């Protein structure tokens, strides 16, 4: 597999890379959260090994961003000994499993294998979605309309994916806040409206009369016509 190791401790990072390479994997390494959030979008990656405590952007936020953009990417988090809060936060934002430091080599390799097996047994969600002349490539965080490539943020990808997944019903603003921004986001529902307004301007043929993301008065939004 190709594994991204995200760890700011040089000795531990090199040790993890050596261990994984010895087990036959290809390894990429980064030392901070912002680089991890960018590198994790690479469709060639098979798994991310992600520390919680990172400079510039912590592992919880990295996990949340990657889960929105790549819901099928296995993510295994590294947490400090006895830090139950980190474990719970990581699982809430989409981590598949966690390993507590310090850990043994055999335990880590076994956890990696288990996470990958679970991911492979789960049917993948569509990465390409088309509606009203717009083609969404969710795996690459972009859309295309009239030969124009439109870059999408991970949060915009998360909105598109969630609405498409639940296209048989109306999705409320509160649900989008919980699922896309995080359960404890503490934001007003106006945040959802503003984000969707900008998303519509990017992808709709006519954002005044949208055909992709449709408002349902006093309730929320739906994928296409309700």
C-alpha cells in the first residue's frame, strides 16, 4: 500500500517510515497538519497514519477535512497515552481506528491491516456525479461545466456528497452543520446558507433558479428537484 505518515516528531516519523517500508509499503511523510490536508487528497494514497498533535493544523481538523473529501480513505490516528478525549474526537470526525502511544510494531501493523480490510469490504461511494450538465469529480475536489474546471473546497465536496447520498429526502441545515462542520461547530444555520450560496455560484447553470442544490423553504436543501 501507499501510506502517508503524518508525525512532527522526527525520530518517530523516521521509525514509522522504516517499519512500514520493511513491511513492503510505499511511504510518504509530512510533519504538519496543513501539508497533511493537502497531501491526503492524493487519490493514489491507500491509508493515512495521522498524529493528533501537529503544528499549523491539528490531526482532528485534518481528519475532518480528509473525511469530507475522501470518505473511503482509511485513517488511523495516533493518540497520546490515556487521552480518551482525543480518541473520541477522532472517531467522531471520521477516524477508522486509533493506536495509543507508545505502541508495538506488531500491533500497529495489525491495526493497519484491519482498517484496510474493513475499508475494502465497504462499497465505495461514487466519485463521479453528473447533474444538469455539471460533472463532479469528488475524489479530485473539482467540477466541470462547459469545459471549465471548477475547484471545490473539501467542505463543498462534503455538502455535495451528503446531499447526493440522501437525495431521496430533504436535508436540514442543522444536519449539514453537524455532518459537514462537526457536531460541536457552534455555528448558526446561516453559515450553511452562505456556503451553499457560493457553491451554487460555482456550479449551477443559473444560481438564481438552481437545478442541482435546491432550497426547500423553512426546511433545508435537496439534491435536484424534491
